[in-house]
């Protein structure tokens, strides 16, 4: 399941990092609270998994 969450996060990389990542509009116009909260949750879960594995 963490791999799937990583794939979901991967979809945010280019379009949110580069201003021309979307054909029209600024990146902030394409994402809302739901996507942001989901990405933060997924990233936290992945980081927690890595911390446990490295301990």
C-alpha cells in the first residue's frame, strides 16, 4: 500500500514544482485542501515506515 501512496505523491512532483506543469493556470489553482491533506498524510506514513525500518 505504501508503494501506491508513493505513486500518488509522484503525480504531484512535476506539476506543482514547475509553473508550466499545467497547460493553463498556476499550480495552486489546480490543487485544494483535500489533495494537500492527503499528500501530507501519505508522506507522513512513508516517513514513519522508513524511520521504523532504519531504527
